[in-house]
């Protein structure tokens, strides 16, 4: 089960963000600074958002006119017993109410479509960015954390832009205008109503800091929970096969309870601020009511003025009461924005060459060559030995080289350096004499094709999965050729042939079938260089022999590096390189190494005891 590492703050660009273990950092951006990062996405729709805000402010101000109409009615038609004036006042109130409702409806219409576009644009940018991030980034980040950032977090951002962003401004203006109206009507009662302002603002400041931490923790826990669900679905066969559903359920329940506890903590914080925000103004309004009634009885204040004052105070209840949940939604959006940009700030692979493009020198070595290559994973403990240590290996043009070594010797890592899925720590790798860092990644990956040890298929048709390894112009002929090389005749027996959907991860197919489709994908584009990571491990003996016969014809026209564990696969290659302790310790033909190198002989003999000794 993946766990989420804690993030530093300011966040390192390539490290995952989860606070489920460490808690928030004191160096976190402020809410405003975090939300300001949304401006590039909001800028194209700023006119509609500003118009919506103006419309909402106008609607709120219309609501504040209603108490003034009430004052006129009480001190005028009601006091003068004028029924016609009362009906006229009622008409005014009806028209003002309708205008207020229509303006709020217009505001919602103005923001709905553009904000849906903002969310869609941010999600598209996130997906595009994820495709361009290096493999090392994806190795460290749990998939559930990335998924939650692209779904739940962006929904929170859209909700903030649609509601709190506008109404924090609208309610602020409404409260300011309402306070001015109350002070103009009677400054003594106005000061009484303003008494709670100081404790309410202090409570909001305390709430903002505490709720921010809880909001971040909750969103990270959602990412952890999403990771567990995703892994459980993808690994359902393992869970059922080993009867581990109870332990998985316990792990899920534990994470769910942690998330529940965080959500309850957020609810308690919101409840605390709401109790202060609601209670203190209500007490102030009650005090103003008593004081105003006494003054009306004494003749110091007109009844209409008191009615208008209290109506204005009551009209401000919602703008004041809403401060708590508007701040809560803003904090949720700020932490969601932080989490989104934690991924977006990670440095992409550069599509172009990293160094100057220089042609191969006359007489330079051709083929694929490793020049004193050393590799250590970036997050490896300091002082730990490198995975690959000063590897020198030359695969001549048109030659097939088998790479053999004990488990954990670095074979897969070595093959991943060729298409630059990882970057060599030192040394260099050349293709036909040109450093691979001088090639754009697009050109490099067009010339080098890879079949990985774990054959990954996508929720698409068989043909789409295979042609993923070919250029834009590839069609039926290239597909059939590649399926023939991989001996994937089983495709014809599928319900829709090559058009059959293989399902998520290709789990509707057997391991051998998935491996053959992955091999077909590797050869369909006729690459100059082919890197195969144990491509036949899941095949039965008869299928393996047929694939080998077809693969030999492909290997005759390409330069290939093949990770091999079985003698049958080794025999596909012209020569063999033995990788031991992160270094190439021997190179020769299969028969030469069998005679002259005991470690190789034991590996080919399948001696597990000796293999473990060699790993030590």
C-alpha cells in the first residue's frame, strides 16, 4: 500500500505533498498568495466575473433599500392611515424583491459557463503536465494523490470562484453600506450594533489559521484514501487470491476513520466560529431593539426609523453569518490550489536536446554505446553505492546484445537509461556516435523502442494499444506485421478482432497475451534501436519458440539490447554482457561465457543459492 511522504514547504518541485504524517509547515503561503496563483486561469473570464460581482452588489444594495421603504411606509401612510399609500409601498417592496431575485439569477448565469471552462482548462493542463514529467516523479508520487488533485481539488477551486470569491466582496460591500445606513439613521444604535465587530474579526483570524491546517490534512487524507481504493481495484485478483480482503478493509477503515476525524475537527471549528458570528450580532441587535423601543416611547426616535434600523440590521444577518463558511470554503480552495501547483511546479522533461547537437565524428563508434555510465537514484541515501557503476558497453550496429545478471543487479535500470526514462548520474550514452542528450526526446524515442518487463495495456482496442508504438501514418498492414512477429494470432479469435477493447490494464487477457501485445507495440514502428526487458518471460515453451523465430528476423535489421534470464532468450543475441555489482564484468558469446565465467554458468543453470551469494 502506498504511503504519502510529507512535503517540505516551500514545496520542492518534484516531491509529493501529503500532510497526513507530518502536519503543515510554518512556511506555507498565505491564503491570498495561494489563491492569486489562479489569476492566469481567471484572467480570460475576468470581465464576466467582474460583471457578476457588480450585479450581485447591486442586488444586495437593492435589498438594503427595502428598510428605507418600510420607514417611509410606517412614518407616512401607516401613521397617516392612508390605505392607498400602504398599497403603493407594498408594490414598491414587491418590485424591489423581484429585481433582487432576477439580479442574483443573472449573476449565477454569468459565472456558470466560464468557471466550468476554467476547471476544464486547469484539468487539461494538469494532465498534459503529468505526461511530460519524468518517470522519477511518478515513482515517488502515489497515484491517488495525483487523481485527487485533478478531481476533488479542482472542484473546490471552481466552487470558490463561483461563490466565495464573489460573495466575500459582495458581503463586504453590503455590510459597509448597511453600517453607513444604520449610522445615518441613528448613530447611537449603530455603535451598539458595531460592538461585536472586534471579537468577530479576532475569531475569524484564529479560525483561518486553524482551519487551514485541518483543510490541508483532510485533502491529503482524501488522496491517501483514493490511492488505497485504486490499488485495491487494480489488485483485486491478488487480494482475492490470498484472502486479504479483511486486512485491506481494515486498512481502508483506518484511513476512513482518520478522514472522518479530520472532517469532524473541521466541523467543530466551523461550529465554533458560527456560534460567535451568530450569537454576538444577535445580542447586539436585541440590545438595539430594547434601547430603540425605549427611545420611541420617550419620543426621541420615530417608529419608522426604528423599523428601518432593525430591518437593515436583520438584512445584514446573512452577510455576517456567511463569513464563517465563506472563509472555510476559501481555505479549502487555497489548500486545493497549493496542492494543484505542487504538481504543476514540478520540472518537466525538456522536449528538446539538453546539449548542443554535434554530428558524429568520422570514424566514431556506431550502434549503441555506454561510456563510463554511473547511475544513482536521486532519493537514494547518501553514501549508498550506485545502482550502476562506470558501465562500459558497446553494441555494434545490427548486433543483438543480451544483458544477463542476478535479480537486482540493475538490468532494468540500465535499459531505462537508453530512452532517458532516467538520466545517467555521470557518463554518457551514444546512438551512432551522437550523445542521446543531444537528441530531442521525441527523436530519441522515435529511434528507440522499448518493451517493458511488465506489459502495460490501456483501456482501448488491441489495435490502438499496438499502434501506440508506431508513427501517425501506421495502419492495418503495420499492425498485422507486428502481431505476426509477436505471434499474437489469438487476436483474430477475440470478439471484434483487433478492435476488441482489452479493458483496464488489459486484465481481460492472460499474462502471455499481454506480453505479446507489448512486444508487437515495440516492433511495429521498425525502430533503429530495440530495448527488450525480458520480453518472453510469460510465454509457454511452444509460443516462445515461435516468437523467437519471428523475432530473429526483426533483430537482423536493428540494434537490440535484450534483458534475458533464460538460455532460450539469450540465444536470440549475438553476444552476451554479464552485469554484476552494477558493472559489466564479462562480454562474449553465450558459449564462451559458459566455459570461462562461473557466475554466468550458474545463472544459466538457474542456481538460486549461487545467485543469492552473488547478490551479496
